[in-house]
C-alpha cells in the first residue's frame, strides 16, 4: 500500500515538474516570488535565426527589481521590459552578442565581413550600409519625423541627410519598411521584414545594398552592432521628475501600462514613409518658392554624399558652374537627369547594380526639392 501511494506521489511530482518546463511565455509575468531559473527567455543568439530551434539561455535573464535604478545610460528596452513589456523577438543575449559587435560594425561601417571583424569579403560591390543610413541620432525630437528639422540637425551635427532612416534606435522600433514601402517590394519579401528586424536587415542587405544574403553569424553580428545603437533613457529628453516617476512605478502594476505608454510617446515605434510623385508640370514645379541656401544644404549633405568624386555613383556632382547649369537645365526636363524625377522615384536600371533610392516625403519634402531647384538656378547665373 505504502509503495502504491509513493508511486502515485512520484507520478504527480513528475507531472508537475514537466508542466513547469512548459511555461507559457506569452502570459509570463515576473513577480517577487518568481524563481530566477524560471525567468529564462529565448535569448541564445540563434534563438530566432531561420530554421533554428528555439533555445533558452539563462545567462543574463534574472532581473532584480529591487535594485533597478535608472540613469541616463539605462536602455529604454530594459525599462520597458521591467514594466512588463515582452522582449522583442530580435533580443540577443548580451553576454554572447558583445563578441559579435565587431563583426557587425565592420559590415555596417566598412562593408567588409570576416569573423575577426577586420578586413574580409565585401558584402556588396556597390554600397555599404552607411551609404544610405546614419548610425547616429538624426532627429531632434525622436517622436517626430520632419525632414527640415532633420536637415538642420544634420548640419549642426556633421551628418549626411539620407534616404534610409538612421540605424540608431532601429532595435527599438516595432515595425520596419512602413507605409508606401509596401508598393516598392514584392509582398512575399516585405511582409516578414515588416514585423521582424532580422528579416528587415536581410531584405536591405540584398535589395537595398544589392549585395549577397548575410550568413547567420553575419546577421547576428549586424544585429549585435545595432543593439549598441539602442535608445538610452537620456535620448528621450525626460525631466528628472519623469525619470523618478518611472523608477518609482517600475514595480507598481497599477502604473505600468501608463508608464509604458508615456515612454513610447517619446520616440517613434516606426519610421513613416510616404512616396511622392514628380509635379504634373515640371516647369511649374510643386508651387512653393524655393530657398537657395537651404537647397545648398541639401545638395552638400545629401546629393554629394553619394555623387561627389563618384563615391557611390559614376554620375559625378561637384560645385562647378558646368554642373550647376546641367542640373538646372535638366531639373524641368523629362530626362533621367531631372532632380524632380530621381528624388521622387529614385533611379534604377535592371539587374544587380547600384541604383539610387527614392526619397519619401519624410526624408525630403516637396519644399526641399524646390529649394534645390532654387539653388541650381542661383548658382547658374
Ligand atoms: C542604397 C541604399 C541603402 C543601403 C546601401 C542600405 N540600406 Fe537599409 N534601407 C534603405 C532604405 C531606403 C530603407 C527604407 C526604410 C527606411 O529606412 O526608412 C532601408 C531600410 C532598412 C531597415 C529598416 C528600417 C526601418 O525602420 O524601416 C534596416 C534595418 C536596414 N535598412 C538595414 C540596413 C543594413 C544593415 C544595411 C547594410 C547591410 C543597409 N540597410 C543598407 C536604404 C539602404
Ligand atoms: C545614397 C546615395 C545617393 C544619394 C544620396 C543621391 N544619389 Fe543620385 N544616384 C545614386 C546612384 C547609385 C545612382 C545610379 C547612377 C549610377 O549608375 O551610378 C544615382 C543616379 C542619379 C542620377 C541619374 C544619373 C544617370 O546617370 O542617369 C541623377 C540625376 C542623380 N542621381 C541626382 C541626385 C541628386 C540631385 C541627389 C540629391 C537630391 C542625389 N542624386 C542623391 C546614388 C545617390
């Protein structure tokens, strides 16, 4: 009899133990009684890589709520997780990913790939990621995408003014290739990229950079580097009182949802994208009066970033009178050299080669295109 009771108890404990290993991740909340071993999240570097099985890696998972202090360097993503937000699928184990950063940095900044992070093979024959993306903050207010505010910020901070959104804070966004990018790429390719940062990186490496597909270790390297560009609490320009309020509310279930909302109101969770058309009548233009000085800024910080000395394009732009006159003459003509045309639609040829990405309205306003026109007109005189 004793043996049977013992056996039943044993079976019950085995069932309980087994049940515990199937924790429902989606509804999992941490509280003070949660055991540290249960706070595992799928954090292995390859946890979400294509065709890889999920693995749980507990190296850095335990969160100590009582000692959580916020300072200017505290990652926004960490604060959100403290407030009960689920970690994004592109999370990486920080301990593992810190060794991968050099690999990703070499790919993003130099366009070169090797396991040591020095030299190596080119990812693309034509571009590096920074041909089209900054890796620094580029907006004075992170919740607003305004091309004129960005242009002025770029000038003050010595940055180029580009078609791609900065990679600074890209890990904090929740969707990618937003708005009208739906129209540009095959839905089969873009759908996964809109909800998954790894897919977004891969899509851009192939389609935007016209390069080869990244290997798993290269992709994880790029992602590890992008995590070094994540938003910190300091980037949100919060008052001390607000920081204190967040720190005090970390543990308070009644305040968490509101605090999450408050933090998210301080930066964009997606970079908006609206395509534009060239004006119906090129001579009349968009109708705004151009500002030549502002046009010069755009020319220097944007067009010349790629076209000066043939950096990323065979088509060379400089400050000579001849170039100014050429650009002015073609601006209002239906040719492949019309700025109205290339700014709105980009410039593509068939096949794998360099091309010019279009500017969305969030990246260059119609007013700014008129400013360029005014600049070429003034410099042609
Ligand atoms: C020829 C230009 C170009 C190059 C080179 C390029 N990109 Fe992009 N990338 C774009 C454009 C344009 C978008 C469209 C969305 C946006 O950034 O606003 C984009 C989007 C992205 C996005 C999604 C951003 C978002 O918030 O929607 C990521 C991530 C990205 N690129 C990563 C990379 C990486 C990594 C590389 C280098 C391997 C790279 N890109 C190279 C032009 C480029
Ligand atoms: C991200 C890099 C980049 C930026 C920024 C850029 N371009 Fe381009 N542009 C290119 C590339 C690449 C081509 C393709 C031409 C080639 O084969 O080299 C191109 C093509 C062109 C062409 C057509 C050239 C031809 O041979 O038909 C014009 C005109 C042009 N760009 C003007 C501009 C102007 C004006 C600006 C600023 C508003 C600008 N570009 C900004 C990369 C860029």
